[in-house]
């Protein structure tokens, strides 16, 4: 039997009930939301029972205006046999950004989680080597969070007149 979005949603709903929410299919990819404390249970079920053996991507997103859900960890998984992909998300507060590591299930999660930690500050509980991977070790902020102005308005090298834009036209 071919694995479809409908059968995946049905099987996950049977297993986890109302805990999985926000079911969508943007561009045909099944997407849903899981509680952060259930990320491993959901991934293990997808791996064991539905053949999602490839963690395509793991990343984070910062939603600064979502109170107590400022950080989102996004997982993309792929069933290579049936050629089906899905996405699921878990949200955590920025004050306690703890998510269980997926490194025991997927070796590839190691560096992806380190990158999400380095750029967003997500703490992957149980990670074997959670340290910065791209930025310097003594950096005291997370550069992909939307916590600072995008550009310094006092910079003079960004003056439009230096690039021939602005001023008087002759």
C-alpha cells in the first residue's frame, strides 16, 4: 500500500491523538505540530513504523512576537521507499529552549543541531557535543535571532549619494 499524506496523518492521529495539531499540506508536503517533549516519540514512530529513515533537514526559526513559543525547531523527514516527505515543528520558549536531541536516531542530526544551537540558542538535551560550530566560542548572542536592528542607521558607508542614488539629478 502506497504511503500518502492521508494515511500518514491517520496513523499518527491513531498513535498520538489530539497531541499533534495544525495539520496542513503546503505544496503537497504534510506538515504538523507536535509538543516539544514528544519530538523523539514522533520521530521514532515515523522511523520504525512508517519508514521515514532520512532526516533531510533540521533547522530553527525565531518568532519574537509569539509569547512562550519564540523558537521553533523544524524537522524534514523523507521516506525514500515511498518517496514521501513530511515536516513537523516543535515550539519552545526562548527562556527554556530545551528540545531532546535526535542524534541517537539520526547521526546527521549531530551537526544540524549544533548549527541550530549556534545560531538560535536551541538547547538539544542529550546531545553528545553541543558547542558552537560556525561562530566563535565566546560569542554571547545568537546571530539568527531577531533581537537587534537590521542595520546601523548611523553608518556613513551606506549613504545613497555614495552610490549615485539621491541628491540632485542634472
